C-alpha cells in the first residue's frame, strides 16, 4: 500500500482501489465503523464517501481546499459526528471545531465523541438562531454546513456573516430534495447559487452523485 | 482552550430537551416492530404446521386463535378435540422432537404477543396521563400515532388542523401534487366516530375531529388543564349537527 498526499493530513491510500484516509489526530479507535490503517506507526482512518459529503467531494475530484492545522471550523449540522471526526483529524490537536446540532438524540453521540477528542466543541442549538451561540464561538477560518433544511441558504448566509472571516472558505452542502421536490435539482442549485453571489465568490460546485443522491457541494469564498 | 465547558453545557441541554414524547416515540417504534415480527413468525409457523396437520392449519389463519389453541400442545389428537375435526390427517408425520420444537416456537410467539400487549398498555397509560385532552378526543392509540408522526407534541401544536387531518397519508398527499384529489384523512381514519360515520360524511367528520385535535393539543401543551369533558361535548355536538344537516 502506498500513500499519495492530497493535502496536509489527507491522503489517498493506493491499493487495488483508492481509499481516502485522514491521519488520525487522536488514538486509533474507529468512530463509526470505518477501517483503520496502521502504516509505519501512524494511524490513518478511512473517510467513507457514502457517509460523508465532504469525503464524496474528494472522490469527485476536489483536490484541495483551504483547511489546515490549527484552523477554527464552525460545523453546522454535525449530526452524530461522522464528518466532524475527520475534520477534527485534519485540523489536529491545536485546532477547534465547533459542532452545532439541534437534534438531541444525534447530539448524544457527538458529545461522547467530544469527550474523546478534545478539539471538538459540541453545541446543542438551532443553527437558525446563531445569536444563541454568538458569545461562545469565535471568528472561524472555515464554515461547513450540512443541515438539509428548506431555508438552508439563509442559515448559511446568517452564520457566515457572524462567524466567517472574510476571504475564507465556506463549504455548503445543498440537499435539493429538501428545498423543493417538484423542481429540477439543477434549477435549485442555480437558484441557491444566485442568492449566495452577493456575498460570496463561487469557487466550485460539485455534484456528489453516485455517493450521495440529490446532493451538491458548493465551495465559496467570502468577499 | 478546553472543551469541557461546552460538553457540560451540551449535556445539560440534552437532559432538558428530552421529554415524554421521545419515550412515546420509542415505545411506538418498539411496539410496531414487535407486531411485525409477530406476524412474520406466525406466518412461518402456520406454514410449518400446515405440513403436519393441514386440516387444522387452514382453520387457524388468525394469529391470536392460532396461539391460543396451539399453546398447550401441538399434537393432532388434542387439537382435533378442540376444533372438532377428525384426527386422521393427510399431513406429514412429525417426530416427537419436531413437535417439541413446534410447541417451543408457539410459546415464544405467545411471549412476544404478551410483551407487545404490555408495551401497549404502558403506552396508553403514559398517554392518558400526559395528554388527557388529546387522548379523550382521539383515543390513546391514535394519539400515540399522531405524536409519533408529528415528532413531538409541540410540533403537533404548530400544525394547522388541515395537516393533522391528513397525517399518515403523506403518500396520497404527494400523489395529489400531480393528478389525484387530496386525501381526506390519515391515521384518524381509525377513530371510533369515523368508523361510525357514513361514507359520504367521512371527510367532514375528519375535518371536525382534526379541528378539535388541534384545540386539545394546545390545551394539553400550553395550559396543562384537563378540559376533556368540555371539548368532547362540543365535538359531539358539532358532529351531530353535521349529521342532522345531511339527513342521517
């Protein structure tokens, strides 16, 4: 097996098939049942594209994004912490990922994860009301959102206004099916992008098929 | 910077956020899957019994009756007395060990059945205690179902009564976007008053019931008083008025 670097702490593991892995920042426990690789003393965790939209974007040709060690990340829609655990790998022990999740049952797993990984800061709150966690979250270097709500674009803009440093990257996962089921998905993405144009430069838009159905990942830079 | 403070706060928030609705939701899911398992096991067992004693298996197509009769013994002789059919059979003769296996399975099925009944009883008690008004209007089973579909009593409170009316008929509702007419009722179709109503009035009765459901859930969540008598009286009056106006 051979490692090919994508960017800091993210690698392709080249075997018969390529596998995306992140260099584990903490111990080598499996968080959600992913495979663990131990290569010359370093522990790598598989990043499964079917579970994580961010990983799917790498499989679909994303080859670099402005995220590195000791970054501060605001993560909206953390769910049970699948992707969050990999983000916490990438930013390392000196980074901070503020993970916002509103559903209590999902957040339980997130909190248990945060007890093991000290760079995860769980927040049980509604991303629609960023005022609630305004005091506890500092300005961030990356905003990642995956909330699958009808008004997710508005949520993104609101949070980016308050927390994202200007010139930094926002990653925005659009679930077209939760915005409108009857309209063509491409149409929806176009409309959402139009709303975002005022405050952001659109860098790239990635359709995540076949790893995630009806999902697109939009990468933006705040003006 | 340490994340202990965040964890502490989040833990507290979850403790506050969980409510009786979550328990209700989980219990319904549990009861549903018990029933599903019960039915699958029953079908297979009935099929197995058909091999041994087809004459009896054909008469025991109902789950509860099947359990009741086969619980003590599976042998042809005792069953034939209970059902009043001759013990001679064209089925395949099974050994004692296989018969034992059969009765073990029937007992297990009966245990699952009992468990589901206990779960449902407990669920009903919880619902009548925490939602007196709502359970008076809908009955405990439908109340549980409605809360399950809405997610929580608070989100049920926020729903307009027209949405409560079609809760559980999402599939038909989506079909209505394209061609068909909108559905008239969802889970409230099993309500006692709905069953009693004539077919042509079912839609209107559903409308009245859902309107009072909306009222009852608001009373339960916001004022927490038991005004079920008053609400029921008004609802029955409305339904009688409707029936009179339509000549039944």
